C-alpha cells in the first residue's frame, strides 16, 4: 500500500506470508522513561523473534509512516525530544508536516491494517477515563477496535481508567473481549479487577480460530485479547488502587489534561511503587508480545 515504508525484514516476511506481529510506539515515546525505552523496545522485538514471528514496530519518522524500524530508526525514535503522541486524528497533519512521533493503539491499528498485519501486541489500551461522564475523556482506541480489523493483545486497559465503563463501551461497539486463560478482566499491573470478562479462550489456536471465523464472515471489527500480567510480576490490587487515586488527585491539582494525562500519571505511579510498576509494565508487554507471536504462528498455519 502506498504511503507506508516497510523495513526490509518486514517486507520480506509479509511477501512470504510468514507471521508478523505489530508493536505500537507511544509506549516508547511517552510510556517508558528514556533511555531505558530503547533496550526495552529491542527486548520486546526479540521476544517476538524467539517465538517464531517477525516484529513490526510502527511509528512516524519525519512524516513517513514506518512499518518495521531498523536499529538506527528505533534509536532515533527513542531519543527524539518532542516526539509527538499520534492517534487517528493526528496522522494526516503529522505526515504532511514531517513530524516524528509514537503511534497509539488506534493509529498503530490503522497502519497495521493498511500493511496487511492482523495481530498487534501492546501493554494496555486506552479507554473510558474516570469522571468521563463530566469531561467526556474516552480514548479513540475504543472506536478503532470497533472499526478496524486488527487483533490487539493487551493486559486489559490502562490501570488509571474506569474499567467497568470501558467494558460497557466495548460491549456497545461490538468488540469481542477475550480473557486468555482467565474469567476476569485483568487490571494491567494486577491480575484481577473483580470484573468478569465476557468471553474466554485458553490457547493461541482457539484465538486464531475465533479470529479467522469472525474475519471470514466479514465482521470487519477488531478483537481485544486480555492476557493477565505474569504472576511473579503482578502488583497488589488494593495498594495500586490507593496509588492510582493519589496520582489522579495530583494530576487534577497540577492541571494535566488531554493527552498529557497518561504520561503524567505513569510517572507518578512509577515513583510511588519504587519502580515496580515499570518492571511489571515491561514484563506484561513482553508476555503479550510472546502470545501475539504464538497466535500469529497459529494463524499462518491455516490461511
Ligand atoms: N498504556 C500505558 N502506557 C501508554 C499507553 C497505554 O500503560 O503510554 C498509550 C497507548 O499508546 C494507548 C494510548 O493507545 O496511551 C491511549 O491514549 P489516549 O487515552 O490519550 O487515547
Ligand atoms: Mn483521552
């Protein structure tokens, strides 16, 4: 498809019909601290390779929509000061103005779909913010899941959101939310939220089969896979609720708004947990990358 630039590795893999897993880049530009973001990005890519698939990190570099980044590209993205957080609404201006930025779940889904990549792994999706009944802060990620046929492997939604409202909106929009080996919707840093997950599947093969069946009947929607953070890195739910409440209070006091809210809250949470939230964040993305690769392999087995 015109308008996209592929890395040599991703182009060759797609041409041969071998499995590819897309990765987002807002997590690198806005979710993780510099300079750790670079080696974390490389570790996540390595996880996908060792599970038998090819990673395609998606980002906008100097106004070019890139599918798969070479090492120098990844270095540049991770060290750019002032990289922009790019969601659906931002893509046209970013490309025409030559911006460099990280793509959110929504923007990554759009570019992955254009590239013919069906599976995408990340940490947590955006969703309905607490207090959204007053400020209407609802992520464009939810609409994208309803309209773009890409499977998103996550540890649920971002921890700072209103999870019951997020699940309600996903239900309204007809997005399948699948618990991987769990009956509960995971809460990002924590394995449980107390909320039931609407659908459950227990293997990459079952997930690939469900995806294929929906796709082949022309549903044209995305799918959200909710994979709980690995047990050994999970954080305690009551403690996290308290820390998140404090961080939300601080955000309100300092007047962070719009797309600055998440980066601000994540750094507050990192400080409050003495870095444990960062470890959990990295490990859950790594687990999602691995699961995404297994699903991509299962899907490429029977097209
Ligand atoms: N979850 C995190 N860190 C992040 C994000 C999610 O723990 O940085 C990013 C993802 O890229 C997601 C985006 O798509 O935040 C959603 O932002 P918003 O709520 O502004 O749409
Ligand atoms: Mn928002």
